[in-house]
C-alpha cells in the first residue's frame, strides 16, 4: 500500500505533529492508528526509535515526492510516522505533541518518559506507563506484532516480540530469534500456499459444476414433470390392463379345471378298478398274516401256561438261561392285554374270523355304491359356472389370434383342431387366420422393442406380467418424484457465493472421537452414533450459514460457518446442535469435534469449497497459523 502525506521540505515540529495526527485520524485504519501511537517516542527510547525506527527505515521505503512523503509496504503507516517524527525533531525540539484523542497537548520531550500524560496512552507507546496502551514489536525480518504495554520491561521475554524489543530496559537480555522463526514461518507459508493452490483448483471444479447444474435445473424440472405426467397416465392404463388380465387368468383357470375334471372322469373307472384289485391283494395278505399271528399266539399262550404244569420248574430254569425268551413273553403279555381291550366284544368274548382265529388286522367294509368320480351333472355345472364368469372364451384361446402366442403354437392348434392333418386344416388358404402371424413372424426384428399396443395385447392376457409392469412404473414414478424434490430443495438453498456448494450437497463425512462416530452431510443432517453399535442420535439439520453467535460475514466470509440445529432433545437441556467452522483444505474432512456446552457441539472441518483466491493475492494464506505462532 502507499500512504501519501504532503509534507514540505522545511516543516516545524508543531506542523509535522498536526499533519501526523490528522493523517492518523482521517486517512489510516484503526490498526494504523494503533501503529502510529506505538512508534511515537524520543531519540533515547530504544523500543520506539532505535529498534522500531531502524526496522522501519530498513524494511520500508519512504521517499519525498512532488506530492509529499510516500511510504510503501505492509508497515507503511509505521514508517510514515517515524519519518514525520524524525523531521519534526530535527527542526524544533520545543514542539508540542497533541494526544491522539484530542484531550490535550504536551511537550514532545514528554513522549515515552514512563509517565502517562494522555488519557488514551498515545504518549507512552514505548513504555508500560499507560495500562491500556499497546506496544508494537517491529520483529525485523519477520512479522510485526502488538502486545499490551503492561508486558513491556516486565522481565519476561514476550514470545510475540521475537526481536526482544519489549525488554529494552536491559533487565533481561532477550535473544533475537526472528530469523529462525521467519524461516520456519516461510516454510509453513510455502506449504500453506501449495494447499491453497490445490484447494482453489478443486474449488474451481465445484464452481464449474454449480454453474452447469444451475443452468440445467430448469430443464430438469420441466423434463421430470413431463415424465411424471406420462408415467402417471400409463399407470392408470396398466391398472385397467391388469384387471383384464386377472379376468383372463380366472377364465383360463376355469378352463383348466374343466379339462382336469374331464380327464378325471375318463380315467377314474380304470383307476378305481386298479384300486379294487390292489385292495383284494391286500385283503389276501391280511388274512394270511392273521392266520400266522393266530398260530404264534397259540404257541405263546401254551408257553405262558407251562408254569402251571409239572414242567414249570424246568421252564423257569429255561427262562433263566434264556433271558430273551422271558423278555419276549413279557412283551407278548403286554400285547395280549392291549389286544383284549381293543378287540373284545360287548359280551366279553374276543373277535374271531371265519376260521375261528382271532382278528389282529381288520379292513373297512366295502362301499355299497360304486364311486366313479365326477358325474355328468357335476361336469355340466362346472361348464355352466365357467361360461357365466368368462363369456368370451374363444376370443382368448385361439393362438392364431393371440399376439403373445408363437407361430408354432398357432400351427399346433390348427393341426389339433382338425384331426385329419395340417394340410386339410389349411384347405382354404385364403381364409386361414394364421397368415397374419406368419407374416409378422417373418418380418419383425426379434430385437425390436414392442410398441405400446403390442405390449397391451400381451399384458391383458398375462396377469403376472401386468402386475410386474405396473410395479415397475410405480417404482419409476417414485424415483422421478424423489429426484424432483431433490432439485427443488437445491433451488431453495444458498449454495455459496459462486455456487461452489452445489456439488457437495448431502455429501457425508465422518470422524471417530472417543466412544462416538460423528457425521455431517453438507447442508443436510448431522448425527452421532456409538462406535459399539446402536441407534444414531440426530444432532440437527442444516439451518443457516454463520456462527452460533453473532452475524454471518459478508461475501466469501459468510460461508465459513454452518449451523445444524433442531436435533434430538437433550435431557434436562436444549435440543442438540452443531456449529461447523470451515477452513481451506484439499479434501472434505472433519478435523476435530468438541462439546463446549451441554449438547452444543463444535466441529472444525476443512473443505476446498472455502479456499479464497484473495489469500493468495494478499500473501495471507495460513494467517491464523501465523497469529497462533506469534
């Protein structure tokens, strides 16, 4: 910057001071006014003249021009005021200094005399006499800094004054570390500039996307509205086709039921005869088994009575030698008791067959009437029912008319309907209904999509396909509607000064912090989830640009903070919310998460979307890091 001040070659101290004060009050910013206050001092003041004056003279360029004295550089105000003061002191040592707040004028020799004469402390910028004043460290070779005057000559080397100028009294000797700090600062600045340049390139991609997206959204809205209108109309048509297909399906089911009944009536006598024959074989087998079981029962009954005759003792010995025999007799005894309870007549006698043997296996009695399946009356009833429900059967069953049927099925049906032969069925070739299908089959491209009318012919005779097609279009309609809502939502959002946030809408990033995983979706939702599983907790939805407290900045500064508000209510506290502070970076990433107040979270996030080209022009990239270092 250049600060021109018209100062003649010969000027009195009072005139120079007047110019100095007028310049500070009218032409310089508040920061420059503070610098002006801090550099004013006497020749024997180390901080304000020896150190800072020399630093200003060497670091800045001040020249006398036709328009007056001009100083150029980052500390132009500092150099200008030092030059003015030097001119004044060289011409009139009796000059007066006017306090910058206009409260009074004092002898210029009272400047920096360790006594606070001015209410605003402007006369003691080089001492700690005025508690509210500030002291400027020139930090030659690095970046100047301001500290409270109370920290001047306090016996402690202030880290913000790397040149040691804050302890000029000599109580302690502070080393000048500005060269080392400046080298490290420059290294960091170079790294930050690389990050800035890469971030700006990525941001430009976001901006280009946003410009194209905004230009195309109007067309997208019109296109989607038209698609939704068309698909809605087609859905209504498909509902009608589905109903027709379901009627056709019911008709076909009735036909099949009729055919099955006819088949059953034809084959039932043969199957019934086979069943009777099989039952006779089984009856013979049962009678044989009953005879053998009766004989076995007689033998076992005899063995059971041996204990009552003379051979009983010998039989008991046999049972001891043959445990299996004893087990068999025990099981038979149990069986006999059960048999008696089941096969006992009302008079207490047991059931017997024709030969006088006991009956162990019985068969049900033969039916008195012959059952031969479905009667003709049943068949007639079925036919009548089918006819009532589906009156136009012939319209749907002819494959030569049905567009969904193949040529082969048409030929097969033709041959079947005429038992003589295919040739006799086609004896009147000019009236054969299959010619149109034959021509269509020979000329149609098999890979061509069916027209809507052709599709309708297929769907109204295939309920499953009709239902599937209807589901498909209803799903497509929901997809269009969701896309439409997303575009309308974007249209209502503030997407940045250049539309750079358009591409990032609903992009989600997350970070693990202690026992939780934190996630934010840009201009969307913020959530908190336990890392060990479980449901998530809403921390709010994007509500506005700007910090939690205060007013959002202007221009690009406005988009350096996001607020997510209206999250899940905190027990005995407010609804959860998140303030997101954004800084320039080469990727979208959460850097840190904290909870300064109950259920009020703070996230530090980097994104290329907030990289500002003004930082590269001003050389102020990474300014926050610089301030923290100093």
